[in-house]
C-alpha cells in the first residue's frame, strides 16, 4: 500500500512537470519575467515609472530567481515546481512513517489536500506563481520545527518572508511551545535572516524593495477578500461622508486590522496552550481572511500546513478537529481554482459576478471554520 502510494506520487509528479511545460509562461509569471529581465539589465526590478511592466509586490529574494533564466524562460517555474514536489515527497514519507494511510479516510484527505486539489494544480504548475516556492520553504520549516531544529526553522521562515512578506506573521506562532512559553530561537533566527536579507538587498539594489511594501499596503481589495465583495455589491458613495470616511480608513489601515486580528489569535493560542502548528494555521488563516488583497494562491502555504497536522506526535484532539474544520475550505479553494482556469474565462466577462461575490463565501466559510474550532474545542 505505502509503496504504491509513493509510485503514484512519482507518476503524478511527472505529469505535473509536463503540465508546467505545456502551459508555459502565463498570468503572473509574465510579470515575473519582466521584473527579472529588468534585474539582468542592471536596472531596479521594482521600478515601474520608467518601464512598461507591472508592479513588483515581492520581497528582495524573489529577484534572485532571475538568475535561473539561464536555463530558459521556464527555468524559475521548473525550479519552484521541482522544489515543491520534493518537499511534498518528504511530507509523504513522513506521513507513511506515521502510519497515516492505514485509515482510508486519511487517504481521501491527502488526495483532496495535495494531488487532487486544483489550487495546487492550477497555481503551482499551470500558472507557476511564486507562492509555490514560499509553500515549499514553509513546509520544510514545519518539518524542522517538529524536529526541534528551531534555528533552522526560524531561518526558513525569515527566508520565505523575503520572498513574500506574509510569512513574517508565522514567526511568533512557530515560537509557541508547551507550558505557554516561547521558543525564542525561532524568532531570533527569523528576524536576523530578514534583517540581513534586507541589508543585502539594500547593498545590491538600493531601497527599491520599499516600493513593494508601499504598493502592497496601497492595493485595492482583490477577489477572495470580503472587502472586494462589499465594494462590488454596495454603492459606497451612498454611505454618506461619514460612511465613506470609515470605509477609506478600513482600506488605508487594513494592515493594522490584520496585525490586531492575528495578535488576538496569537494571544488566544498562547492562553489555550495550542500546539504551534495548530496556532500557526489559525493565525495564517486569519491573516489571509482579513487582508484586503485576497488572492487564492496565498493559500498554498496554508494548505501545506494543514496537511502537516497529521505529523504532530501523539496526534492530539486539536489537530484532528482543525483538519476537520479546514475540510470545507479546502474543497472551496479547489473548486475556485478549477473554475479560474477550466470552468470559466478566469472569472471575467460572463462570469465576472463570481469574482465580485466570492469574497463573501471565503470570509464566512473561513471564519466559520475558525469559530467552530474554538467552540467545538470547549465540548
């Protein structure tokens, strides 16, 4: 049984690499190519004023992928796809070691979470978004933290935050340990990695990366954000001056709302003495639900962490309960991703109404899962 699962995973991996090649460069990957080519030309890859390229909303280490273009246009795409497949193969071996697949229900959960989830198929292998690389790094960080290799776990979280900034929120959660204490090795190594990385970027390319932070905080609400849904289904202009002022504050200071929300989840997790991985999943889930730029590809990291719950030693009730709470949202993400490429025209034209209202589904289904976890945990 276990060997058969490994062989099937290898076959699926080969098929995914073929998918990478067949679909080529498209969607956000085309913008990546523009950024990377700017870098190779000796220009600022975050510059948008004098160049006809899209905004670069990514961290400084995203730029290093430019050097993989020596292997061709799809070099960076294949690199992150292969790393993702390797990371998940390591996860698969750990699951087998923990006798995870002895229960048929667990096999179904794995198939839904990884090889059968269209979020992974679409965004990692068809579109080649850089969240694929972030998800792989965070998965390795989870494995290292479970193995008490705390300095290395913190380093990887810091490195991931230099690709896309949101993994920074994971640092305090990964530092949680038993008896309501913190493992400061994780936080220290993570912060040092980020500081050194930013200083290195400052030396190499100047302060251009600051533009990505400013741009990220100034962006309009996107698809899976409830703020996007509200702005599309209600006429904000009819709220009056006071209403519009409050709405503008919510958008302008969305980052503060995110920090407060994740801070509340962290304090609750600390008080309840939750396992670091359980807390981290709840924390990241909260970040992605509250953050106004609601892109589905951000959830690749969340999905890898949910699957890793099965690795918790002496699997506790919290991990079992949380996986069950995540089940509906995992199905939702898969259906949404399928529709993005195969079921519609990218949720534009005739299907644009889905883009306008899907934020409600994401928000209520997501926070419904989080609230149910805490309520069910009391019983």
